[in-house]
C-alpha cells in the first residue's frame, strides 16, 4: 500500500539498501509489466551507419537501439535498464522484440528500393548464452523473410576466457545461417587482439572512447589505425562509432576507414524519422 503513495517513497530510499531500494523495485516491477504487455512501451530507434569511401557518403543501413518510454517512470535509457533486464532474465523477451522489429523494418527498407540496407542488432551475452539462441534468431529471420546477409548481430567481448569456446561455437552456428557478426565496443573490457582472429567475425566496432580522443591522444590515434590495418589483413570490416566532429571524421577518412556512425551524421532516430531521411 505504502508503495502506491508517492509521498511514502522516501521511506524506501536507504543507502545501505542498494540492490533492493525502492527505485530498483519500482524499475523492476514496471519492467516486468512492460515486458508482459507485449513490449509495447519499448521502441526501436535507428542510427544510420555511413560508408564514407563512397561518393557522397552513402547510408548503409542502421543500428537498432532500444528505448523504453515507461508510462509510469518516463524515459529510461538503455544504459540504465539493460543491465537490470539482463539480471532479471527479461533481456530475452525484450531482445527478441527488438530483433523482430529491426528485421521487419529492414526488410521493408530492402523492399522499398534499398536492397543493400543492413540492420545491426545488439545481443547481450545473456541472450547469446540462451540455450536456443540459434533457433530464436533463425526463426525470426525465416518468419520475416529478411535476407540474412542484411542482419548483423553486435556482441561484446564481456565473456571470461573459459566461455570463449562456447561463444565461438554459437557465433559460428549463427554465421552459418548467413547472418553477420560484429564485435562491439572493441578495445574495452576483456578485449584481446587475439579475439579478432579467433572469433568468427565480419565487423569490428571500435569503442567510442578511442574516437573521442583521436585528435589529441597519439595512443588513441595509433590504436584505431592499428585495428584498421589488422582488420584489413584478415578481411574484417571496421566501423568507428561515436564520431561527433568534422575533425575526427577527417582523420578517419585519411586513415581510409570506411564505416562511420555517430552524431556527426545523425543521432539515433525514431523509425518514421529514419525513413523520411534515408528511404
Ligand atoms: P552500443 O551498442 O555501443 O551503442 C552505441 C551507443 O552510443 C548508443 O547509446 C548511441 O546512441 C551512442 N552514440 C552513437 N553515436 C554517438 C556519438 O556520436 N556520441 C555519443 N556520445 N554517443 C553516441 P544508447 O542508445 O544509449 O545505447 C547504449 C548501449 O545500450 C548500447 O551501446 C548497447 O550496449 C545497449 N543497447 C541498446 N539497445 C540495445 C538492445 O536492443 N539490446 C541490447 N542487448 N543492448 C542494447
Ligand atoms: Mg552496438
Ligand atoms: Mg558500441
Ligand atoms: Mg556499448
């Protein structure tokens, strides 16, 4: 009862309470409700990715980024709710919803005169280690009828080394379906240059912290250059995300980086806006 009354909320805030604070319980309850209500409060935004090696910098498609507009709590960013969704096991239904939306939308773009547009969908490690993940992904691709080559799943390297062989197997299975794999946020976490060779990969997305510093920090500059060169040797594409300024863009062009994503071109957009601008 007390929970229903906003005025009583303060009673539940307690610094020693961390994991079970009222705020977290509130978030949890609302997330469970939103998930069981067909994920209607979740919306997929699209941030275009550009090939800057082509005349006029061509849009190649987009990364799908989930947004939660909670009726009760307002707008909550993925950085805030994805970790909790992973913890609660709710990432699977939310992730599947995002995957389906992204595939449906990309299929539409493909049918509307952009047969090469691709969509990237983030997959958390929790989803990836779900027993039937290969079937889940394969079923969505078949149901929607999207060309699997136009779907890229973005994964991070947040796995401990002893899970590596399992992860490699799963990614290998997914790739056999024709779906592409991108390594997200490369250069952070459990990163190892060796993973680039060992994990079945199509694209490396360099973490945005490197591009942030690329104009001022020689290490960041060299890192991006090194990864680009290494990637071209083993036939993997590189995408630099978080590009915000013309100076950064120019440096990357000079390095012959092809794929760029960031506010310099566009923020993530609601579907309608993406379609108005890029279809
Ligand atoms: P990410 O996959 O690395 O996505 C890139 C993030 O950088 C996005 O934040 C995007 O809005 C932001 N970004 C893009 N360009 C720029 C730029 O130029 N400057 C700056 N400062 N930021 C830029 P967002 O949408 O808040 O998502 C945060 C993270 O949440 C994502 O990082 C991803 O790890 C996770 N996430 C988002 N959607 C999903 C989803 O559907 N499923 C899963 N499992 N995770 C998701
Ligand atoms: Mg991503
Ligand atoms: Mg990233
Ligand atoms: Mg990230």
